[in-house]
């Protein structure tokens, strides 16, 4: 097992910073994945209708992302990609995620401040309105400090 790299820690920091606005709404772990040899940030929401989130930096320039049942990659991923990651995390925490199954080949829309991200498995063109779509709920209400 290798120690977490500065980028592994940066990915964890982004998640923890964004979760801080919500309070105690999720269980977060930073765990070593033996087979892929990567550090994973695993976020399991208390609200079972919210999307779980998993992030793993490959040690070079690729970030693996799982949101609900949808998997995608962010490439190239570096220090200048952390704001993009922050937008993804914010969308997931706020429940701005729609997903079209089936599991293993799902694809999703993430509604970020910068616009709609379409991610996941590539499918034949079919209008979104014709699909069975799962809409994830937010992790909770942001905590107001003050």
C-alpha cells in the first residue's frame, strides 16, 4: 500500500469541505483499494434515496467517479480540475442527479452550476423523457451557520 498522495488528499479535502455545509449527513471513508491500488473516498449518505459517491485518483491523471449506479472518468485530472470536482460533489450532495439504469451500464445527468454534465455508459439516442429515470434526493439541507 502506498501512502495517500497530495492529490488523494486534495480529493478527500474537497469532499469534506463540501459535506461540512450539510452537517452529519453521510459516512465518509478514505480507504485503500488493494486490487486497483488506489485510494478511494467513499461517501454513503444517511438518506438512502440520495446518491452514494465514490472517487479514486489513479496516481497519474485520471479520476474514477461513481455516482449512484453510474461510473465515469475525469481525464486529465490535476490541480486545475479540483473546481470541476467540487461542482460534481455539490451536484450530488444537493440531489441534482438523474440516472437512467440499468445498473452497470447506467448513465446520468448532473446539474452543476456550470451546466448539465452527461456522464456514464454510451447508449443509443433515445429521448430522455422516454426513459425510466431515477432522481436522487439531496443529502440533507445545508446547515446555516450564524
